[in-house]
C-alpha cells in the first residue's frame, strides 16, 4: 500500500463511525429483575435505568424487564442474551462459589454491618471473582434479612421447624442450614413458590419482609416469625461484553448509575422493614417478633463447623469481627 493509500485508509477509519452513526443513535441495554417494578428490586433496576439514561444524555436506552427465575437470569447474562440482571445471591454461588460466604446464616448483625462489609474490599474481592466465571459483578444491593413464614404453626424455637417442608432458594448453604434445623428444605425457583404454597407442596418459605409484602405471600401463609436468620444480598451482574463495549467514560457513568441504584434499593429495604411488621399484622398474619436467635444459632453448630471447613474461614472470621 502506498503512503497516500495508507493515509486515506487511516482517515477513512477515523471518519467511518461518524459518517455512519445517526445523530441520535441509542444503544439498548436489557436489564432483568425478579420482582414487581414497585418493589426494592424494581426500584434498583428502574433507578439504574433512569440514572444511566440521564447521565448519558439519552445515548443509551435501558430496557428493564421482570423475570422471576434468578438462575435463568444469571445464565442469560453469562451467555449474553441479556446484558445485566439484578439478582439475589440465591443461585449465584452455583456460578461463583466465593459468593457463598455471604449466604452463611447469622453472619451479619444488622444492615449497617452487611452494607459495610459488602462495600469494603471484602465485597470487592468477591466481585473480582466473577470475570473468571464469564460474568461481571458490578455492585452489591440487597434483599435484606430473611424471615420464615408457614401455614402450619408458630415457629418460636428451632424444634418447631422439625418436619416442615420449607422452600429455599437453589442455594447449598441455605439448604444445609434448614436441614440442620430439622426442616425439609425444598429448593425451587421463586416462580414456582406461590403455586407450591397454595397446593401444599411446601408448608413454608423464607424471605425478607420486602419480598413477602411485594408478592402478597401473606395471602397464602398464616404464620410469620422474624428470625432474620440470614442476610440476603443482591448483586447487579452483567455480561462481560456489555461492559467491555462501553467507552471508559461511559463505564464510569455506568458504575455511577449502579451506585444510585444501590442507594435507592437499600433505602427502600429499610423503609419496607420498618413498615412491614405492621403491614403483615394488618393483612391477618400471626406475627412473632420476639425470637431467641441464640437457640437457632446453637442448633446450627454442626453446619457452622462444616462451613468453617468448606468456605473461606479467615474471611468469615474477618466479617464476624467487622466493626
Ligand atoms: O426467594 C427468592 O428466590 C428471592 O429472595 C427473590 C424473591 C427472587 C428475590 O431475590
């Protein structure tokens, strides 16, 4: 190629994107979330949408969709049929095993403890494990602390759980916990939960107040016990190509929008937790708020010993000691 031809080729390469791109080109990003738009999860996804579209002056259009099978959402983000998902960590340990650390019961004292750890280098180190599994972990959000509901009896002590069929997420750590407490853990996708409760395939389930209220679970369950037995993080996960395609400047805006989503989601979980108990009583549930959590922790001793061996014991200790 002559020098002139090389210069022309170079100039054409620079000019081509400008010449072909329409003035108002919009890139679409599809984001899926598991719960109704007017829930803490929907608030996270829609805040991200509004923030990223605003920050990029409309160069991007975010399409938020509801899909209530979290495992399928993560698979879709991995293979790239969607760009991102807001999901609980329920199924995520099956893709990125290091996430299981955060699924251990009674690990976090309260929301400030959980948020502090997830936003620290401990949370960042776990997000850094996602790319090796063909995913990008963008930011930690939350579902909040999980509580038990069932249709059979009041749960006051671990012994009350004995023999109850409890739907859990498809999560090894949670299943092991319920088995150790004497229940019969029955893992299933959230999309199958309400029919399973209606038909009596399972007696109960466990979820944060925000989820119980947003999905009218009080219509199919009589007893609620505020066990707060495990903190349930949520994480925004994206397809690596989606993130790689963003310019450096747009990627900064993408992360800024994700942080706005985190703030809105956490504020909503706090508000739902504050209003939730009264709401569940108003909806006719028998609500137990005085729970001897030490008894549940003692009953879980064999499982705790197992997690010390199978998970990262040093990080578990670091999280417990967190001030
Ligand atoms: O129970 C679950 O599967 C999850 O907590 C839910 C409701 C999908 C929210 O992430």
